[in-house]
C-alpha cells in the first residue's frame, strides 16, 4: 500500500527518550520504493506516553518545521529542521 502526497499519517517512536513513547502526525510528501518523505509543520501537537509511569504526558507542540527522509530497509532516517 502506498500513501499519496497530502495524506495524513502518524509516526510512532520509542526508545529515543528512555521510558517514553510518542506519536506525531505528519503529512506525506512522497512514498516510493526508495524514499518516504514526511513533513511536520511547526506547531504540530503531539502526546507522549511514559512507559515507567504508565500515563500520558502533557500535550506538546513542535517548535519548528521538519522534513523526515526515511529509506525503506535502512535503520536510519534523515531529519531536516527549518
């Protein structure tokens, strides 16, 4: 299944901050076999989950625009903040 440009998706993350998991909405820019580009505008709301405390953290808002470049099959992504 491919996403189309303009589709909304939620990116879930764990492990970057020990003991937390979070989800942040993004807008699809491109989805192809070799690259998935996601855009997250400044001011996007997100929530985090404290694994150790078993509760939702306070609602946060992103502080800048971000373009995330993800390469299918690779263990990394490139994030461009502006």
